[in-house]
């Protein structure tokens, strides 16, 4: 039986080092009692303990309040390993490498948009391919795909002309990881990704048209360009089939090399390799390339959303849409924390750097990094900013959403998609999703209470609330 977490502060629980065999560091969970009870229903605590046994793990591993069971690592898990010889584990990043969230802010209000909302959402659904395996309208040659993989958003903006230079300043890492190497991406991964740039995908990926419902922090909201009543668009997707294949390839390779490295694991899903090894370096280069593809994917979707907004809403007023920020939540980054060079794995967790961090745009230096925490269809999304204390608590990391409370299969057993569609529409939410089954998988009851999750994050000193967004329209695969 796994050891039980001990409450060490108001919203922090800990399983101390040594409480289970092989633990190198303690496991900490950011949660209140109700969220902890939900987390304990699946295998995520057991998985978090397993993560502490990885070679080179440093400081602590952290579970976010939205934590739930995943592949190897729990979703909502953060772990740092010492460079150069600590391990990198694909399960600590996830199959959808650089799945992330991007927020666009308009200058329009609902009063200005009036009866154009349904037309706007419908036209977005026509312009943005959704669903599993759907091809985009941007098929890349081998040379163009290489440039996307190596150069990311700077290539999409500078050469393809899909965006502005200001966009690049408001994307995590400028939308490009320099360690990317296209040659580390397999032919199968390239085949899966070459015509998926600019596609939303299925599952929990979405595009949501929203309104700034509540402003909690006037100064921070002004710095982010947000105001009450404003229309926003939130885009949630990642690196599609390309990133999935990069992870699949690496798990297979690393699993086969465990014995050579003398690594014994409590779960083979934690397959890993020293970051300094050829296997570790190859995966890191491929992961960075897939991350560049993920940022580029959201950049193309951003361009398409802007084009539709200007075409459909141009007569309502100034329809330009400004990028607030774009953050990844399935990624590993080389970062400095407490004077150590670490490989920080964030799986279902986003950066939440505080004010003054040199990686932040000048515009956000005084308030901290924007953090986006979506709830579910029919519930709210929160915009937060990271605090100076986040580094000590969670390696500068925050939760990435409300977190699943029910599996997709369980949600479909509890909810009928056509009934959910009518319920959402009765709330004034325009829904575009071709599959009632996939709609049911993402029903609000399948997720934890986002208000409680965000409250815990704020009480833990990781981030503070800026605004709350209310959905107007949802586009899903």
C-alpha cells in the first residue's frame, strides 16, 4: 500500500522521501482536502511516487491540483532532473508534445457583435479543421516542414507571413526551441504531421469564443490588454500526430536501452535515458522540434481566427485581435532553479514565472507571466499571472486546467452528447462539434471544479487571479 500524503500547510501535502522504496525526493501535492480526495481516486498519487525514483530527480516532484492519472507520469505532474546526467523521460512530457493554450484579445464587446456571434462561430468552424486525423489547408513540402521543425514560429511569421513580429514576443520561448533537430524526427512522425499544421484535432482540444466576465486585478488586466465585456478567443491544441509519434518512438527506444544504462523502474511507462546519452539527446532534439511544430500549429490557427474575425466582425467595429500570450503545458525545458541547471518536465502543467523573470516580454515584467486555466465547456476560464513565490513552490509551474474527474468512457456513460448540446445552447453557448460522442467526453461533469482549483493555486502562492472568462461559443473536434 502506498504511503498517505501528510498535510504540511493549508494547501500543500507531502509524501516524504523514504516513505516508499526508491524515493530520491519527496512528492508534494498542491490541493485542499476535497481536491486531494478526488486525486486519491485514481493512480495519480502512486504515479507521482514512482516519478521520485527516477535517476537524477532533484528537490521534489510536484502534483498540481488538477492532477489525474496519465501515462507513466500523472497529468499535472512536475519533476526536475539534474543536468547533464539526470534522466529525461518522454512520459514526463506526454504524447501531445507542446500541447498548449493561446489567448487572443479583441477590441470588441458583445454589444457591438450583436447577432453576429453564431455566424462568427460557424465561420470559424468552416475555416479551422477539427477532429482526429483531419488534414489542414497548409500541406508542407519536406523543406518547409524542416523549417517549421527547426525554426518554429519565426519561420511561420517571417517567411509564411502568418502573424506579426509582436506575436513572437508573446509566445513562450519566442515560439522556438533552438535545440530542435529535424533529423531526430522519424519519417513516420513527419508523415503524420506534414499536412496537420493549422488543425485543431480532437479529444479535449478546442477553440472557445469568450467574454471577460470579471476583472480581479485592474493593473494586471490592463498590462495584459484585458477589460470587462471584451471578446476573447482561447485556442487549445498541440503538435498533433507528429508529436505523438516522436514520443512513441522515444519510449520504444528508451525502453530497450534501460538495461544498458542500469536503470530499474517501478513502471516501464517511465522509460527514460540520461539526458547526456545519445538516446536522451536524440529525444530532446526531437521533442524540441515537435514543440516548434506545436507553437507553429497554434500560430496558423491564430492567423485563421483573425482572418475570420476581420471578415465577419469588421462591420461591428475594430475587429483586430491581439495575442496576449501562448504557453506550453507538455514540455521539458532546461532552466535555472536555486542555482542548479535542471531539466524541468511539465506534463499538464504550465510555466508561471513571476515578475522580473528575464524570459518574460517587457510588457509583463512588472506583473508576471500570463497563465491560462480553462475549465470545461459551460464553465469558466481563468487568466492568472505567476508570482515570485512560484519558483520555490513548484519550479515556476502552475496547473493547466481543471483536470479530469471522470475518464472519457465514464463521461460517455453518464452524459448523452445531444442532451449536453441542448443544455449548452440553452445557456447561450454556440456549439460546433460534429460528434455527439466526443462532445459527451468533454462534458463539464467530467472535470474538477475550476474555481476551486484556481483558488488553491492562489492560496499556494503560485499565481494570482487577473480575470475570469465566460464562454460564448465552443468549437471542438
